């Protein structure tokens, strides 16, 4: 099939999709999606800040992705695949995934014989001085707890996922790479943003039953030590 014929078919297909879905009702995103987007925008803002406050560019969030835009995006991805554009592959003892220019998305490797719903909830029995619980939320597939130091504005976030519901999670790895560390005998992935001048780090690990992540305004050694204290809530 020639490139011109393929282009014509894709344009015709996209046109049909636009006519069909232009008047579709707006999608209501879940709390989990909104939290994830807030985290992505926060990391993006941190990593794109300039040293001079007066010259900071204004960060504009992208407009809502319509079905029309989604069709165009699919077409572009398909054409990129034809051109041979691929991402690097990532694998560790507990996670696999693909590496892109600005992010890495990972998937737990072993999802067999693990809970299909949250049966045990994990929490941090002790947090650094000055931090207190800010927000908690949970569903049958994930648990979210955030802590904040109201004096400094620093935050810590603990999240627990059913492993089959974890994938894919996107992590900002544009200017730092995953490092493997140990969390209570489990291989964990560490992200340390201190190399770009940020007091922010996090770890993601598979404890055998769940995928858990802990991120916050702490040095990497402190975030690792804090992760090791995570324990099951006693009902």
C-alpha cells in the first residue's frame, strides 16, 4: 500500500469519527485520574522552573482531549510506528516498561496470586516532625494518603495499588533515572530529583501483594527509610 493511499484512508476514517463524536457528552474523570494529573503537573512545574523568578514562563495546562484530538493522536502514533519510532525498554526485578524522552511508564511484572481488591491497607506509623495527615481516600483498588508540613508547605504522599490496576503509571524521568534499592527485602525503584536542584524523591516497590509508592519533599535516604516503616493498619 502506498503512503498516499494510507494517508487518504486515515483521513477518511478520522473524518467519520469526528462527525460521529463531535457532540458526545463531556467525560467525568475519576478522583484517581485527577490526583494523577495534579502530580504530573506539579512535577512538570518543578522541572521547568527557571532560576530567575521574574522570567518564569507561565505553565498552561493542555486543553481537554476531545475524541477528535484522540483520533488525530492515534493517526500520528500509527504513522510514527511506520517510520520506525520506538521507545527504549526498561526492566528491573519487579517492574518492566518503556522509556520515553520525558517520562517512563512501568508495569508490575508478577501479578499472579495477588489480591484483586484492597484487603489490607498500609500507612506510615511515624512521619517526620511537623508533618500531619492532610487527605485520605480509598477505593477497592487503591489507597491514597497525603501528609503536609504546614510550616514549610512540604508534602509526602503514600499510595497503594492493586497490582492489576497499577499499569500504566507515568513517572517523570526526563532528567533523572530509576535506581534500584531495597525496601524490606523487595526490589524498589528510586527517583531522586536532587541532581536538578529539587528536594524531592520517591520510591515504588512491589511487596508481593500490592504496588506501593511513596513520594515527598525528602532526601532520598530519608524517603527510603520512611518507606521501610510502612505497615498494615490494624482494624
